[in-house]
C-alpha cells in the first residue's frame, strides 16, 4: 500500500515489498501461522504474491524477489522493541492519531512472547539491508526495510475513501457480541469492498495494478461467505 503514503515510484527503488509477518517465532516441527507476502515494481505491477512458512522461507523469498535491485520492504510487525514494559511510543501515537477511525495498535514490549519481527530485523541487517524508521523521509535508493501499520494507510490514504466512512474497514476480528452468522456475510462484504477500492488505484499516482498477477486478480472475485481471511 503506497498510495497516499508519500512515495514516488520514479525514485531509484525498483521493488516494493510487503510482508505481513507471522509474529510468532518458529517452533520446530509445530505448526506456525503463514506470512503474507507481495511485491510490486515501480509501475504498480504485482510481480509475486502469496504466503511463506517460517522465517527462513520468508527471508529466502525476500532475497529472491529483490535480487540485484534497489528495494524497499515494509513489514507489518514490530521490528524494534527496546521498551521493557508498556507500549512503544509509535503504538501509542497510532491510537492518538487514528483513534477517530477506531484504529489502534497492539502493545509490544520486551516481555511480549511474539517478536518474530525483531528476528527478521536482525537477519535482514546481517544481509546488508538498512533499517529506516521514517524520520528522514522516504528512501531514494538502496535496500531498505521499515515497519508499517496497514490500517493507518487504509484510513489515511484519501484515495480509498475510508477517511470519510468514520471507521476502518472491518474484515478481520469479529466485533464483540456479534453472532457468527451475522459476522460472516459482513466480513465477506467488507473484504470485497476493500479489494474493489484497492483495484480502483490502477490509474492512481502512484498506481497499484491488482490485475497484473493471477493471485491478486483472483481477489476481485467476490469472497464466499464461508471464506475465512488467511
């Protein structure tokens, strides 16, 4: 999600990678959550999209889709956790700045059990990637990775229209006290609407062209009511 985020796809960056990281560390042979991955080029074309399992597979995928290029990786997971307790300042500010749209952030500190993002940070840095916290503005080149929080982009990118709706799109957690039978059709409808709004960015500046890859193009087919988000 780059639209509305202040990124110019004419910069030196050639690949833009999104990693929806499974926060839990790998646990040997035990099952772990999948990590969602996608990569676009500077023209908004989707080059690859799908899922990875375990940290090593995720790292291998990142290196494969960015090989020989300058790239920017956005990771939806805490990458720097240096506070012994409480919330990180960025998590507090998410609620302060986006609370009006019912957007908040999970609390993360050094006692939190799920810190795969910290591990990913360590591996990427060891491979020559440079972490940026965003204070210096968008990177203009190199191989850079940063933390992101997708909900803030969904409500912050005016092209998507959620800033006018008064709340974030609800397609993940079931609202409290809402029966499952009512939640399933609501979730499917909200998810389909989100995909349609993302598809409308095909002619935006910068663009996002979901139809350029079979897996993301498939998202444009209405979701069955029994389908649970991955």
